[in-house]
């Protein structure tokens, strides 16, 4: 199952499923991200794929304060809600 660690970095914790399942997870996460609003989607991409700090994302997006951190957290919550049923299926197989 894909998850976010305490440093808000994306990581995998799959055991025994191999690269096929990992690839399916990545595709599913990016499919769900594609459904987010544009601002949230951009913050998620910059943070996960670009590996940027929240302060860098805030500068890029022209926002102030904690905006990027809050937007990222809300986007993460939407992703986890969107994958709830999907995650349960793979947890049973682990």
C-alpha cells in the first residue's frame, strides 16, 4: 500500500506483490490526483514528483504562509478517501 510518512514524503510499503502491484499503485494514485482541482493537483505534483519543500512550492505558486502545506494535506486526504476501497483489497492480499 502506498502511504505518506511523517515527513510527508511518498513511500511504498508493499511486500510480496512485486513490481506489477507497485506500478498499479502509482497509476492509481496519479489517476486520483488527476481528478483533483488544478491548484491542489499542482501542489501534489510539485511535492511528490518534484520533491520540493513547501516554502519552494509557495514561492512558485505565488502564495503566502502555510498555504502549500494546507493544500497538500487536504489533497492527501482526498486521495486517501478516494482509494479507501481500493486499499482494503490490497491489504487483504498482503
